[in-house]
C-alpha cells in the first residue's frame, strides 16, 4: 500500500517537524475491489484527526502544512477523483480510482517500505504483501505511534485463507508505524462445471426420491384395494 506514497511525503514530513506524539492523529485507509473482469477499483483516504489539527495549531503548524502532507500522500494514488472526507472525527480527502488492470498490482510498491502482489490464475486469487513500517523516513513511530493504517481487499470469490479480518469476501489488515507485517490472502472461484454437475445430480436424486415415494403410494393403494 505504502508504495503509493511519493518522495514528496518525506519532504512534507520534514516541513511539518512533528516531534510530538498524538494518539490517533493520522488515518490512512486503502480499499481495493478486485472485479471478475480482472480490473481493480478503490479508494485511498488520508486524514488528520480533528483533535490533532487543534493541537498542531497550538504548536504553530498551519493548515497549509497539514494539507501539503495529505496532498503528498494522495498524489501517489492513480486516482481520477478526489473528494473531501470527514468521518469519525477525522478530516481529509479521498482519492478514487476505477478500472485499473489487475496486472498493475502484480508488483505494486517494491521500495524499502514494502510491496503488494495480486494475482489471478486458474480460478484462484492470491495476495502477498510485506510492509516494514520500521523503515526510517516513512512515519516516525515516535510521532505517529498510534496512526491508523488500514488495507482492505474485496475479492470476487470465496476467501479460503487469510491472516487479516474477514467480513464476507473482504479481508482487512490494520497496521501501525514501527512494526513489520506480512499479509496473505487466497480466494477461490466456484468451478462452474462442477457446480452444474452437482445441480444435475441433486435434481436427479430428488426426482428419483419423488418417483419412489409415488410408486410406494400406488403400490399400497393397489394392495389395500384389490378390486381397484
């Protein structure tokens, strides 16, 4: 996820001069939706907590510096639309992108912070990702120790393995600066032919049971009414 971030982020961090920690000061949330046609859409949200903005103002950091930091984050996203974001006491912006080829995520990132790989082969979707948020120059853990960093991926198939939190077909991972993470997930499409054959077999079994039931009723009726 963080391979989205450009080198401008480092400049923005230096400009902010954030030398104090503030609980829950920053929210970074990347959500990807993998579609059956092997395209990917998603949203990337970058926002400051309203409490942090108030403290930053008291510390002499103006809104332009805070906005520049978020802009540096969002500029790394291949988004075609940017909208204001205000939720849960956080204010910032969301960049939205659509119809990106899945192949764009075959090797996503790859810098010193980490990478994300998404693949679709033989009805199986696989995600492998590694993020080293201990790396110097990203978000200083001393200043952003309680930043909220979320990555969620919605798969178009049943999720069979993951090491995040699963809700339906969406897997979410929560990360914080100063830690190292390995993320994995696998989703498998239904086999259409196997599903069809199973449906046919089920129908034949039901029809057979109905026939046996009806034949048994007719036989009992014939035995109980020999004149019929």
